[in-house]
């Protein structure tokens, strides 16, 4: 399976440093432009299936890409949502008290939210389910920074604790993997936003 993973375009909340989690969030003007540019980059790519987070910022990005792939099934799924950040959603890191030495520990298990481990397990279950369903297809995921990091950890055989060591993904950055049925992988492109240059 060839798997293309794209983060959504910039949101108004991204600009303000607001933690979004399961909040729908709207693309900013720059984010709409990014979505259009990544759609052009994907225009000539042979894509068999598109799966997108059902949150508005990812959905709007996926719909731009789908404009050039009108015969390709587009499915909106909860499995590709960002991590549920519970008590931290809608706040900046400072407002959420996520500064100082205990910030990482608190962020890993937000009250009323999803732990980093739950995020990792969700990503792992979903990506390998899709691998089983589409072993010879080119599949495109449109998702979010946190879930994309978790997906990369699952694909590359890393663990929950490794999520924080993966660099943040730029808005509409493209990462492309080839994964065989034995879960062996090759990385062709990683965190590439050259379409924004």
C-alpha cells in the first residue's frame, strides 16, 4: 500500500496558538490557500481512496484535494480525528497551565480527554486495518498534527513514548510511505511542504 498522509491547512486557532483537539475549527485565509496548493500538488497522483478526519479543518482540506479526484471514494472518519484534549481545548498552552516542568506529564493525560497512549492505539488500529483492506492501493489520509505523529510511530514500529520525539508537521505537509502486508515500510517523502514555496 502506498499511503499519503497530509495535515490540514492552517486554522484561525493555529494562528492564535489555541489547542483544538476535537473542536471543528475553521481554515484561515492562509489555510484555504494551503489546501488549494496541496490539492494541485496531488492533482496527478493516482489515488484509490481518501480517508479524512470528520473535523471541519481536515474535511475542508480533503474536499479541495477531492475536487481533482471526483471518482475516488472520500470517507470522513472519527479514527483520524485529532487527540481529544478534554480540559485543554479552546485554550492556549499558557491558559491551560501547560508551561513549566510538569507540562508534558499533564498534556499526556488531559482530564475528560484522550491519553497519548489511547491516541497511539487508535492510530495503530486504524492504519493496519486500512493496510489489510487496501494492500495494493494508494490511500490518502487527511488528518492533524498529533494523530499524524501517532500514525508515523505506528508505521515505523515505534511506541507511545516516541510520539513527542517526532517533529511537528507543517500545515498541509505531505508524507508518503510504502507499506507491505508484513508491515515493512519505506519512507518516500516526510513533512514536505514544497508546494507552499
